[in-house]
């Protein structure tokens, strides 16, 4: 165990952390009471509640809870399930920021919820506001075979550095980090304000590639390369330099032009990089040096699980796959290679056919916590693709886990396929949305429910956003869907060719927006066109890149 009764692999808080959270809850409880008593107006209360992750949505308050770098203990997941059961409607929503949202919160309960979360070392600090938001990471962190470093260690260092940072608590706009411990980008690093990807230099030393100025939303942008290789010890200093330049020069007069991507575009990549390098050179860098002992101390707070597996674990899995085609298919889509040959990483799909992407019931969360204790060292991961994951599952026990997941509705064999839809809450909840995202996601899921069809289509990501703010990351998908308002009616605009992986690209608009029913038919035509035109086992993205928009546009609009 590490920390306060938490399992190995989960960062443990100390007495100082817990005292801080208790003080923060007491402070917010007083603010809530003053709002309820009328001593604070909504305008006065709004910045206070947002500092504690509390939003006012269409029907109720929404509480966004931080899951730092997407790692949860079984104890913490049960705590979240309890909140869903006691204070919400029995379910919660996992987001593209590796957070969890409760959509039906009473203001009177908000401080009590934060107090309950603090008991399991959780909070909602900096899940809103113009500050550094939750630092996201790889759902296979600390386990993946291709990993150079455990990114959670550096994400935790960034979390401690950025939380209530006196210079960076009131930035021009919200600010997002992502860090990958593998050279293979699994965190959409180049679509973040700062994206960090682990690398080694020719001498074998650990360092990072750094990108800045990426983002989605109204003006999607791919981050520019700032450093091809940054030494580990200079990580915090260089992040400080980037934030200082942004804080000093980012626009505060126009919310639509306030993100760092706009500053990079306004100055130009060369001038922005030069400004950061000048700031970096002028800093007293010894004050920010990331010492090896600091990294080691943070790593020790996570600990290392004892990865013991029988010698025949891989052979048992191979035999289980050969005996059961359905299980074999699930393994091929929903697992990832582990650094230990006797173990494997597992994706728990929160995308059942016709379901709401990213939603989980309190009963499911409790059950997953139980399974994590029995199969994966009491640890759960949340992915930015709105699924859960187990980092360390013995290969010889994988079939048993699959059977139990199937009973819970969490064993859809669709990770990375067309059924693995990413979707924001949309107009069903969000005050900013122009259209409902959930119903069209459900219709597409139903249309492509057949497992054999999904296998035949192959890797294809569909992301849906209910408005231009792009919480569903629609620009980063092979097929992106954006909800727009046309004189009070919900329409959907399609983009093609996006990806957030190492071959990063921004999806391009296909043509005029369509009403929901026509948009679903358009998705069918896009897929049919791809299947008729692809060469061999070519992915959708490869076919699109080879042929461009034209055949897909003709297929969608020629019959309209």
C-alpha cells in the first residue's frame, strides 16, 4: 500500500495534503451558505464555485471532480459511486479530460460532497477557471511495453507545481497539459496548450519533446515543436518559461482570442519560441531544477506493484483465445502490451451499443472497484477517450475478467473501432451546446452494432461535440461531428481526416451541415464509400489521405 491506505500504483496524500483539503472544504461550505442566505449574488458566487469545480448547467449544478492523470484506486472509485448514489441520479460521466462529472447536484449538497471526496483524497480544485486544468496522461502509464518513463510521476510533479500557483491561477484562459511516457503519442499531446512526449537522447538519458500552442475549439491548431529534447532536470523551468510568456502576452480583452494557440499564431512560431527561450535563459534556473531525488521521492509515493504471474500465463491466454472467437476478438481490440510478459493492459469499454459514451452507473463503478482489487492491484485508469482501463492483469486470468465484465455490460469489443464513440454531454445538459450529442451517438452506435461489421471497418474514430468549444474533440477524429444551430433547429457538420495520434491532423469540413437523421445516413455512406475504395486492409484515415474529400463528399451530398 502507498499513502493513506491506497494501493501501490496510486499516489498517496500526506497529512499536509489532507489538512489543505479540509480547509478548502470549510471555506467553500461558508461560501455556499452565504449564497443560500442571499449574502452573495450569483455573479459574486460564480467565480468561487468555479474554483471548486461547480458549474450551473441547464437543469442543475454539475460538479467536475479531478482524477489526476487518470489514475484511481478502488477506494476512490467506490467514493465516486457513493456520490453518484447519494447526491446524483445513480450515475456519472467520465470526460475527455480524465475527470468525472456529476450532472444533478443540489447546491445545498456541494460542500458535503467535497468533504466526502476529501476522505478518499479527491477534490475538484482547478477543474474550472482560467488556470492549469487536470494534467492528463496515458491510461497504460507505468505498465505499457513501449514506455520510457512512467508519465504519472511527472504529471504529479506538474500538478504540485501548478496547483494554486500564484502567477498562473488567473491566466488569460484555461490551460491544458498532457504527457506521454511513450514516444507513441496516446494522449493527444499536440492538441494541448502544452504537450510533452518522453524521449531518450543518444546517450540514453531521459528527456522530453515539448509542443506548445495546440488546441481544438473554434480555431483548432496543432502545437508547434518547442524542444525536440528537453532534459528531465529542466522540465519545470521550461514549463515556467512558457507560462510566463503566455501570461504576459496572452489576450485578456477577447475570450475567443485568449488561448495560447492564438498567441502563437499572432507572434509566429519562430518569435514565440524565441520569447520562451529568452525567458528561459534569463531565469534563475537553479531554483526550478528538477532534482533526481525529487523525482525518486514522487515515484516512491506511487510504489511498484508486485507483478507475479505463472510461467505459463501467456500460454494459457493463447489457449483461451483459440478456444473462444468472441474472447479472441475482444483481446485483439481491448488490450495493450504490458512490459511484463505475464501481464496485459485492458480497456473496459464505456460504450455499450446504444449507450451514452462515458457514462457509468454507481453499481458499475462499485463492481469495477471490486474487479480491480481482484484482477489489477486495486487500481483503475480513466482514458481521455472516455473508457476505463486496468493496468496490470495476469494473462492467465484475462478470460475470467472478460466474463465478469460482460455481465456488467463493460466488455464491448470496440476499443478504437467505430463503436468507440467519444461524445460530450451536449444540449441534454450543457448551457453552451447548440445541439444534442448523445442521441446521435446512440443512433450511430445502434447502426454499427454488429461486431463483424465493426471488425471489417477496422480502426475508425467518431467524435461528437455539441458546440464549437469541441469538448468531444471532433476535429481529432477520422469522422468528426459538430452540432450547430440553424434558426432553432439542430444540425450537424461533418469533418474528415482528423487524428490525435503521432500522425496528428485536423479534420476538414466535408460540406454543408445536415439534420440529425440525414447525418446518420451520411455516416453510413461515408463508411460504405471507404469500404468500396480502400486497398487491402487500409485504414479509413489512409484511404481518406490517398483520395481526399471528393469521393466522400459526392457520396454524402449527391443523393441529398
